[in-house]
C-alpha cells in the first residue's frame, strides 16, 4: 500500500518522506525518531578537497573533521533500525605528499564507539578516473564504501547484489574425456587404504557424471597425504572428511563470487553544479543488497541527489538533507525528472 501518515511502519507523522530538505543535517536528523530508517547511505564532503558551499570538509585538522563526522554518525546509528545498515563513502587526502588515510581513520573511530560493527569495505573502482600525470605517485582510481551494521540481524539480499553477474558459467565440454583423470592417478599413488581408494574412485566417478549431465559445473578433490589440509587448522566438514574418509570432493556450481568491488564510470550529469557526483548505479547496488522494496533511506549529504534518484528508480522511500540551497534545488529537479514512479509498500 502507499505510504500514509497512519501507516504504523512510520508512527511519526512528521517524517519528511520523499523530501530533500535544505539545512544543517545534524539539526535535521535530530528530529527523526529512533529506529525509523532502514538504510543510511551517504558521501560526506571530503577533507580539504573541494568547497561544497558549507562548513563540512573545510576543517584545518583531519581529527577535527573526523570528530564532526562522528557526531553525525552517532545520530545515524540512533535513527537506523536494528536490522538496518549505514554506508559511508569517504575519500582520502594527500597533505605535504603524505596520504592521510582519512577513510580508515574514520572507520576505526566509528567501530571503537561500540555502537556498530564493520561488515565490509566495498571498493568502488572508477573506470574513468580524472586523468592526471603524477610523476611521484599513481593516479587514485578507487574509493571505499564502509558498510556498518547495528546488529547481526541486518537485512542482506546476497543474491540481489550485482545480479547481472549471477549467470552461471557454461562448461567447455571439449575436455570431458580428461575430466578427473589426474585424480584417479593420485588416488592410486596415495597412501589410502584399499577400502578408502575404492570409495574415492566411486565418489569421483559420481561427481564426474554430475558434471557431464550439467548438474555441477566443476569440482575439486583433495586427498589425504597429497593435498594440504585447509589453512589455519580449522575443524570443518572438509577437514573431517580428509581425516575420516581420506578424501573430500568440493562441488562448484559456476556462480561468480560476490566480491567486495563495484566497478562503474564516474558520473556526469548535464546542468549539475555539484563538484563531485557518485554514480546512481553504485547506490542501486547497496539498495539491492541492504534494503527490501518500500524501505526508507536517509542521505544526510544528499548533494546532487544520486541517492534519491536510485530510491525512486527502485521503489524505495528517501529523506535527504543538504546545506547548500542550490544543490537541493538541483537534486529535487533531478528526482522529479524521473517518470512513471509507482511506489508501494
């Protein structure tokens, strides 16, 4: 159903659903009730990088910048639901030819509050970084997005993240005659007992048939005394199989690994006056991963409106803040230009 003030999911009638408000984000966020937001995702002004038309980012010392950011972060933790998440994108800064590691300083301080745990650092890889010709260092082409959670019960739609990469790989059948041949040889060469060798050959034959029939994409076999045991001495199913049976078979289904990397181009929006836009596509991946449809998302540094645009496209509600009136005006127009939005809860 459509959002209404009477909807018990949002008991506070004053929540500015689907609005971008101009003002101080610390003052505005304090008006939100506890545990009212599913996801906070934002990209604060970077330390001493650009003039965004507001105070944040112009501090003289990096510790002052982090302290200010932490004040807002604590409020973000307060307003996020127990099964919600907080995602901060923070850029780094060189000072006197020294990389300050600002994002990681902030991440450490945030986790040291004891209010959150750091689930992942997701790396945004820029396909088209700003072309610069440094002679004493390399061009920066990545930025971190830190995913924080208040509890272990955070919403997580693993399969929806980078869903276009989920298509299982197709196996090349030309090498099917050699499939498993080397493992049969290793079984014969091993120190397994005859009973163990018989069992190993039988299960190896079965998994080869699964591959040939398309039930399994590929497999790996580990044999006691030939292959190394799992690193670190962790006691698990495969370790126990190596010990008790003399071998273990690992089936693979062809799905790509869900890596902590998002790769996109740097965004460019016609008519935009904001000096740094992060791509809508990046926000969309976090919405897929961390929010159900119809959820409420907060961006306390809305800037050019990328978060609101992504929410509108994917059927999420949003609240945005920015201290710069010109950015707010542009962001509102950018969102209104998206047509055919049907949002239901």
